[in-house]
C-alpha cells in the first residue's frame, strides 16, 4: 500500500508519524520471527528508542518504516543469540537480513500486497481472533496490534471504560502465550469459525479511520486503506463467503466519499453537503461488484443477506443518487428496518431514526431517538445528542437543539467534529435570537 513517507518532516514528528503507520507491520513481522507478541512489542519499542536517538542527529532515513523494521530485526538477532535453543532461528534470520540488505542496503523488503495467507498482518489478525479468547478480547487485541489504535480509541469505539479495554488486551496476550496459540492462518472449518470476529475487527478499524474518535484529523486515511486491504485479502482467501464480499462492498462504497468528507482547513462535511463529483467512481464500481458477488452467493445458498451486505446495500443507495435530494430514503429506511430486526443494535436504531425522519418527518425520527435516550444505552455516544439536535432544528426548536449540540461537543475528542458541533450551537443561538415571527419549523 502506498503511503506518504514523512522523511522531510522534523525528526521528532517523523518518528511519531512513522510509528503510528508502521507499528502493526513491525509487531506482526517480529512476531513471526520471535513467536511471542510481547517480545515483538518490546523489540519494536527498542527500534523506536533508537530512532528517537539517531534521527535527530543523522536525519530521517529515506525509508523510515524499513529502517525501523531492520533495526528491530537486528535486536531480535541479539535476543535470540542470548538463548542457545534458538540457534537455528539465528541462521534463518541472518539469511533473511542478508537478502534484504543485498536488495536495498539499510532497508527492509516491503510486504507483497498480493499475498494472502503469507501476509504477516493477516496472520496477526487470525492469531488475535483465536477461539481461546472471548469475542471482546479478540476485537480489542486485533485493533491494538493491527489497527495501531490506542486503548483509549478502542474504548470509545466500544463505549466502555479504557481500563476495561486495557485489561482485555493484557489478558488476551497472556492467554495466547499460555495456550501456545500458533501464529498462523487456520484452514477449513476453523478458518470459517473465526470469520465473524475478523470481519468485525476490520470493520471497526475502518470506522476509526473514516471518522476518527480523537485528534485533529476527521479522516485517518491510513486506517481506511489498511482495512480495505485486509478486507480484500479476506475476500480472496474466502471467495465463497458472502459476508467477506459484503464487507468489501461496504468499505469500498464508504471510502469512495473520503475526499468529499473534508472541507477547507480540515472541516467536516456531512453527506448531504458533499460535492458528489469528488466521490471516487472506481471505488463505487468496485463496491457494486463486491455487493453483487455477496448477493449471488446468498441467493445460491438460499440465505438472507448478512449485516455487512445489508449495510453495503444502504451505502449503494446513497452512491446511486445523483444528488442528496434524489436519495431513495424510503428504500434506505426499509433496509434499516431489516437490519434492526435481524441484528438489533442501538446504533443501528439511531441510524434508522435518521432514515425514518427523511421519509415520515423529523417528529417520527425524534420519537425513535427519544426511545434511545430513555433506554440510556448510548448516554456517552456523542452522535445521539447530535442527531437529536438536528431533528429539533428541523422542528424549529432551536433552543433545545442548542443544548443537544453543546452536549455532543463535550462528548467527542475529535477536534474537527467538536468545531462542527460548536458551529451548530452558534447557529441555534442566532436562530433563537430572531423574532418569533421569523422562525418557522423546517419541513
């Protein structure tokens, strides 16, 4: 996957940027070598310390990620040499490093994006998704190791305390070590059995990239690209699994809007306001093709579409609309109704409320949202008050909407999202200050 190399940045910022991008590859590649996740993480940290010491003095290398991997592998050799039982691995690793240095001195050989089972990141995902771990632990561990998300980011994705996520990750790694879980992609029935949690992991990685939970950037393209790459590999690895193709379809269609979601000065642009000429038509075509494949597999087996295929179908309706006004919201509301019935979730219900409001008016959508508020299941989820505020604006209840947007702004740690919500607060204040005769409910 192509990435912008930060070799021209200030050394300290370059180390931070490269670390974020290359962490999953470092840990995955080192785990293959040393056979232990904790040891791999320690070696990766050692390479980071070396970069912090050397790059400010010597300059940022042309391939920072390769430099980190090669440095970490040299430290792996030193570690293995201290344990004579690993003598065979020393020779094997020495040959690997010699081959890399002959190919391009000082740099590591890049992973082949066309590989499936042999890919280190894919092996890491299936290792982290082993059945000896709970479903929650599988997802949290893989997001940490493959998605390079912090425990804080994972906690927000799951709407749980950060300490809970940290405990899950520590216990998961201990279990993998204690149970001697192999660092490998499984086969046959075992492979199919782990698919659901793997799909969920990739989906959450993409979501964190598509709408970052924290920081200055609303969009983290590298996470979206990683998720897309892994989803495509999974679909290649499991060509007869409809949901693998359904996830690919969903991510392709969502990613097609990426360029249009960011305005000047990194501002957030909602779907209804996006310039659709900026949507990536190649990704849309790929999404349609993957969706057709998922539907074909389900039809052949006489099965209903799965959760990712249904969500992809919703994204496809948006992609087919030339303008926001021409969106078939009735079709979208119907798909959300099916999705909510088969895979009940408060977040799906919140999305359904938006679709219902487009078909039956904001009051109908607000009724569904208020039921979620009463249930208290999304109290810390910022999009609940944000959606409620938008519906209240359309009902002309700007004073109430202002309070909802203000609450939503306090619940998000993303700078772009907070700025957008505070703009909505200001809009409501201006609307509330107008004379009553000038205020009319928007329908």
